[in-house]
């Protein structure tokens, strides 16, 4: 069991060559379950757009959505590091907006830090948030909030110049003071080089085994999403058929009058029942 994971502890894990395990969570019960099992870091990801809110992508998620779910997650955590995902347009307009919104994650949401997408193009904003005393987790490679600009969910850094840009961005983020960097959908050989160049941890998602840690969407590892498992993910359980069966059985039990039985119901004292029935008779 972890004891109060901090950003400095995660950095020590890299020095000790101890891999970091992270998952997303969007509510209190799931957060508590992950925390009890010893997860290092919980990200309240803007992926809640698809996993919880039914949106097709992350663009429509608001600060209010994120704060609401971060509050819930934080209430379930005792030991893990909780990071709130800064949603689209919560930091892009100005460093002032970024500081204000990042502060809300800590002050209202109970998070320990925030995640911000982007590299050198976001350094001024990230530096401002860091100067305000707020830990920042960087995010490079596929950055979902730039989905339309990137033309879809595609592997990033597949050419020499684009791989070089990701490396330069990662080094710039480290220099600015972020405590770690998420590398999403980056070829594993490039992620290996970047991980070796940085003194801060890299947290991979779809970027191979050579990152200093890994993060996945909790719904994906539990088989609670539609379609076949993503190439970069791994399904450790398949809960959807179990949930389907439970709901189907419940519906049939109700329709057939098999639930609830008297074992699921509550009694009343016989004298009180008689008095109640007699009172109805008098009124009629």
C-alpha cells in the first residue's frame, strides 16, 4: 500500500527504476477501489467526456464538469496522487485563465496538481501555473484537445522531424518544472529515447514498455466500453457481460413478481396494522 504519493515520490521512483502505475477515475467508489489496491496516481481525465457523459470527444467537457468529478474522486482517495485534467479552453486563452482554473482543481476539487496538454507552445502558460505553486503534469504526442488539428486519433512522432519536436517539447517541459510527462501514442522507440533523455518520469499510454510508468482508462481495463479493446490498451476483466446479465435478471424478476419477496420487505407491528385498517374503515 502506498502512503501519500507525492510528485517528488514519483520522481524518486524513476531514479529507483520503479515503474509508476496510474489509471483514470471519475467517481468516488472507483477512486476508493483504485486507492485501496495501491495505485500511484489517479487522473480525473477529460476522457470522462466519452466514458461518463456520452460525448464523442473531449472538446465539450467544461470546467464545471471537471471540478464536479474531481471532487468526487478526491473524496475516495487517501494515498494516491490526484491529478485534474485541464479541459479545452480552460488554459489556452491566457496564463491568467490557466492559473485561475488550475487553482480551482486544488481549492475546490481537492486535486494535488493538474495536467496540461502541449509543449513549447504552452511553456509560458505552464510556467505561470507552476509559479503559482501548482504542480503540472505535461502531455505530449497525441493531445486529444487538438484532435481536429491532428486529423483524428493517430500515432504521433512517426517521422524524424516530428519525433525531434516531441523530444524538444519534453525537454522544454522538464526545464519549465513539470513533475512528469504523459506520452500518448508515440512510437515505442521514440518514447524510449525521450524517457532516457529526461530526469522526470514519462507516463506512457500507447507508447510502449520503455516509459517510466503507464496510464490507462479504467473503463477500458475493466471491459466497460463498447467495441474491441484498443491496441494500446489491455482488458484485465470483462465486466459488461456480467452487468448485462445482472440487469436482465433483475428486469425478469420484477416482471414475474419474483422480486421483491417478503424477505426484501419490512414488517409493521400487528396492533399498529389493525389500528391503521380500522381507521380506514371508520373513514369509509
